[in-house]
């Protein structure tokens, strides 16, 4: 049975390199599902920390901020042009043009204004990104995301009125909650919306997310170790 990397595992993993951690996680996940994509969340980590993971063959990375990607990824992408960059953080509408140019997948569509801007920018730049809608499964005031009961209508509007293809859904369960019910809800909404990509599960709960059909899990500290710096 797979063992999720949690804080109590840090001591035994401290001696492992990031590529070694990634390899172990990949092997564990492969025993459960062949459909899961690991997004190595490299936000705040330097190019020097990311390079060994790239050299080991991994190509899917997640970042939170457009500006950080603009600063640290051009040289890395020059060496590894097949990298796939995922925006997993909030996106301001005025950064949409830059995001469309830099990223391949956006996980955080959370309002109709942003949907309009993204649709226009993708057409303008002739780039077809994969788009996931962020769903606020916990209905938390401090979090972005479409309320669960409005998700189907939102997806329908994006597709019918804006011509924006919605490929999947993403959620961030409340920290104090058991994650399983939130993952189950996102799975149900995904089926109702015919949006098969499911971005859910992070370093502390990805095993649970896989049980509910996650297609993309977002792992940062489980691969790179604790974050000790910011760019």
C-alpha cells in the first residue's frame, strides 16, 4: 500500500535528493493508478533546485505566480523545451496575456471575467491551453473558486458563450476538513460537467485524492523538501 509523504516522514527523506523522492512517489503511485500525472510544484524553488528534477526526466511543473515563471523559467525551458508548465495559483485578469504566453495549463479559472479574457488571449496568441475551473468545495470566504452548485452553469457558459473549452476541475479542501468528501464532490461535478481532468491532492493528501479519481496531483514539499526561500 502506498505511503504518503507527510511531516513525520521528513527525517527519513532528508537524505534523499529531489529526483529520488520523485522516483519513489512515482513507483508508489504506479501501483495504484496509471492515470495520475505528478505536477512538481516548484514555486519559490530556485532554478538550481529544479534542474536535477528536469535532468531526471520529469517535465510537468506547477507554479503560483506569473512573474516568478517569467523570471526563472526561460533558461530552463531553453534547455528543456518539452516542459509543461501549470499555473496552480490565482490569476489576475491583467496578467492573463502573460499567463497564456507562459503556461500550458491553467488550474485556477474562478470567474467569468477571467474566462472572457483568457478566451480572447488564447485566440489572439493562437495558443490552446488546457483550462480547469477552480471549485470552492468548502465554500470558504477567503478562497477563490466557483461554488459547487454553480459549477455546471459556469462551465456551460464558458463553453457555449465564450467558446472556451473546459478540460477539468480543481479544488483545495479546507485545511481543517477531511479531504475525502471534497474530492468525492469534485469527482461528481467532473462527471456532470464532462470535464475529465481532476486536479486535487497535495503532498499531505494525494493518496486520498487518487482514490477519488485524481488525474493530476500537486506535490511540492514531498519532492523538493521544505520551502526555505522565496524568489
